[in-house]
C-alpha cells in the first residue's frame, strides 16, 4: 500500500520508541502516508494500523482529531489561514476575504482546476506575525498582506 521509501521513513520513526511502544509513531506514520498519497483514505489508515499493530479505530481517532490530516482529496496546494481572534484582529479576516475573492472559493472548497484548497486554521502559535498562512502543512508564511498573498499564489502557479 505504501512505497518502500515510505516504509523506511515509518521504520525510522518507529525506532525512536521502545519496541513495545511502536504505536507511538502513529502521527508520524500518518504524515508519511499522507505525503505519499496526498490524503488518508480508510484503506491507507487501515494499512498504517496493521503496520503498527493497532486497531484501525485508534488510527482513525488520531486522523480525525488533528486538522493536519487530509481525510479527502484536496487541491495540489492546501492553504490554511489562521483566523483565531488574535490573528483576525491583525488582518487575517481581511486576508481571508482576499483569498476567497482571488481564488473564487470559500473555506473547505477547492478551485475548479484542483490547484488550491482553502482551509481555516485554529492557532499556529505565531500571533505576532499575523496573518499567518500554512501551505500543505509544511511551510508557514507570515505577515501576509494582500500583495504577499498574490505573490505566493503566483509562485504556486495561479495565473
């Protein structure tokens, strides 16, 4: 179900824990699986559960609790904007309006070309640098003015 390379990455994560605690690598294993597959289908989560020797429901609990896991196919780029109160007071709500207008979608939607999915995030722990945008759960961008948002969209391939 996962490539040899992904299994090696998961094995490196498992090795960080005592042998009888390999289930502790579940979060890392899900990230590795998601990086390869793009999202976590029930088949992928079942595979991770078998690989770690844990009940599938325990893997589902983790995957559904954390917003960083994609439980459905998304656009090539998942753009998550923190809209918590501190960020909202520092321009995140205006940034959200700008992104929705520019992309022609709302939160939890994907552009018709499948390029961008817009998500609303809770707290990224970077309130002083708001508005803050996370791309594909990996790269954080801060102080996101409309101009910086436009440049980022252009860099990511939006015409």
